[in-house]
């Protein structure tokens, strides 16, 4: 029988298949599943579209899924129901992406672990229990420094005609969106958070522009102020970061952390490798 470990953001999900001894056999990817936006029916539908998932479904004995939005028992139940329809012989565990991030960066000592990807959040992990100081308020009220946070500000600068001229010209040439196009995508169509976060690649092309550097510093400073400095020991323990935004813009992130006296630990793009290793060491062999 095989074990399946998953790390899911709102945009995509990485899956790692391991044998009963914890040796990695395969990896595949699907869209990300967030119970705030997705139903059990959609989880089932999209998993059935995955050739890798359906071909091995009957061999899977345990599933460990950690995902954005899976922050309470009712929300976890949505994802769990969808997965149980596919992996009919498996014991399915669904947990928060914060737990997954904490496990993926754990190196034997207490630490603060942060997620900065499509969304953002943080927790403290003492080696046994993850705990949060402030809630994640998602992309409308919170998600400081996330892809959706930066995407909102980029679009606002564009629509207010306040973007750097070079960046503005490239934006128009790359996207050609009208105001109505943007408003419709944000306010009328589903998954606005993913749409907003999709502009991070564009921002990355211009990360040497002074206005963009200033925007990045503002976002990371907001994140640190809300999600790191809330922990009394934030200057005493390592602070790890996972997620594409933290990874690709880590020079600015490190600069902000350095001036705040923060000990930066690991900065990794995706947690799946560390997450799989954690389960081998602490779960499967327990």
C-alpha cells in the first residue's frame, strides 16, 4: 500500500507518493483546493481528471492533505469528503496549510513559520503543536504581502495612472485589460484571489524598479508587523518562510527582516519535499 502527502495552496497542489517505508515513488500536481471556494464535488471532479491519482487510487492506504482554508473541522470535512470518494481504501487526514508549512520546515527546534504565496499567514510550532496569534483574514481583509495583496495594489496603481511609465507601458502591452475587464474579474468571476496573485510574475520582471521595490518593502513590512511581531519571541527563534512570493522576492524579504532583527531560517518555494520527510521521520515511523 502507498501513502500520499499533499501540500495545497489556493492555486495549485503538490502531491508526493511514498511506499510503506517512506520512499518517494512519484510526484504529481493538481489545482489547489480551498474549502472557502471549492466544494467536495469539485474536489472529486478535479481529482478524477488526474490520471496519476485515479491510476493509483485503490493502492493508497493513507492520505495526508494540508491545504489553504482547511482551518476548522467543517472546512476540513469538505476536502476530506471529496478525497474519500477517490481514495476509497484510505484513511484521509486533512489539516491546515500552516501545519504543513510548519512540518516542512521543522529542524528540531521551535520556530515561527510563515506562508507567503497566493495568500499569507503564520504560526508558531514548538515541535508538537502549531499555534496562531492572529487570524488569517483572506484576500479582502488580510493576506498581507501575498500575491493577491500585491496584485490588488498593482491593479490600483494601473487604474489610477500612477504606475512607473516603463511598468505601465509593459502592463498595457502584456495584458491589454480595460477597467471593466479588471472589475469584472475581481468582483464578478470566481477565484479573484488567484487572478490577483497571477500578476506576481509580471511584478517579478520589474523588481529592480524603485516603485516596485518600495511596494515589495511595504508589503513585507506589513506582513512582519502583523504576522511575525505578534509573537513575543520573534527575535529569539528562527522565522521560516514558504511560498512562491517569499521565495522569488526573498532579497527584499530578507532586507525587511534584517532591519527588524529577525533571524531568517529557511525560505522555500514549496513545502512538499520537507513535508514528506517530516512524515517519514515523525509520523510513519512513530
